[in-house]
C-alpha cells in the first residue's frame, strides 16, 4: 500500500474512533495530578494559572461555536462513521484556518491539561494530539480534494491548516446561529466542566485526604448538568431544529 493511502486509511480509522479521547485524557490526568506537587506554589500563581487554563478552554469553545454557528447542513460535525461534506465552506472562520473544529478541540482540552499544572503533560498531550489529528486532517483533506477538486485546492493553498491567519479574513456568508451551537455543543460543554471538576476535586483529595462537596466546582458542575438536561430535552422535542442546519 502506498504511503499516501496508508495515511488516509489510518486517518479515517482514527476519525471513527476519536470519541474516547476525553476519557483517556481523564485517566492520564490521575497520575499526573497525583505526582505533581503544587504545595510550594503561592495562591496567586495557582489562581493565575487556573484563570489562564479556563480562558484557553473558553477560547476553544468560542472557536467551535463560531465554526458550528456559521456552518450549513451536511458537514461532519460530531459524525463518527465517515467524512461528510455537501458544500465547501471557505468564508468566516474557514477563511482563516482549514480545521477550526480541531483547533477548538485542542484549546478546550489543553486548557484542562494546563489546569493539571504540569508542563511535561502539556507538551506530551500537545504532541500526541498533533500526531493523532494530523492523520485525521490528512484523510479529511483527501476526501475534500476528491469531492471539490480545484475549488478545494485553491482554497487550501492560501489558508493554513491549524494555526489561524487573519490576513485574508472574509465575512461569513452564512448568518451565525446560536440555536445551532446550543443544539450541538451541550455535551462537549458538560464534558469540559466535568473535566475541571474532576481535576479540582482529585487534587483537593490528594492534598487533604478528604472530599469537600462545598467546592465551587461542584456547584458549577450541578448547574451545567441542569443546563445540559434542558438543552437535551429541547433538542429531542425538536424545539431547536433549524432549516438548512445540521
């Protein structure tokens, strides 16, 4: 098998099995948090890093929200079976970066990794993420090249794959829809809040050998569950459906 076909095949395989990545990240965080001693750090520094971590994740959600909110029906999104693309979106955020959803995912989860306070874990996850998603992006671009031909090639030659460039930004031709974001992103939002809550309470237990159910992360997680249940109910009762949107 030619190398190019091997890359594409492995990329499609990784695309179909990308769902368990957050769970794997949670498992890896346990020993990292256990062996990372932050007791010698002053509270101001810990607070600053915590704020940075949360802001990075928020930026990741903004990237995903803007991408999803300006995307028409017929794209891969959360699909896990095969590549899907009925149209080629080249405006809005797609005029600055070719894979904004994967960029958003990275920022969301690297925020969680930063919250572990371990520089080696940040570097390891960043490297693993790139190696994993590089194959997925390769397979996706091969699919788009076959489907859209020169239209895709001309766009891809001027737009970076992962690090945005705003030099040739074009306003999106598709109006932003907050409904699309609410319908499609509530599960990812809950998973991220769960991640922060898990790490926060794990660290507290390791340091003090007890749980404190009055921690603010617990309250935020409970609120997030309520919001998620409301959005899920609205989605399944078709209250969040929109014409022309996935």
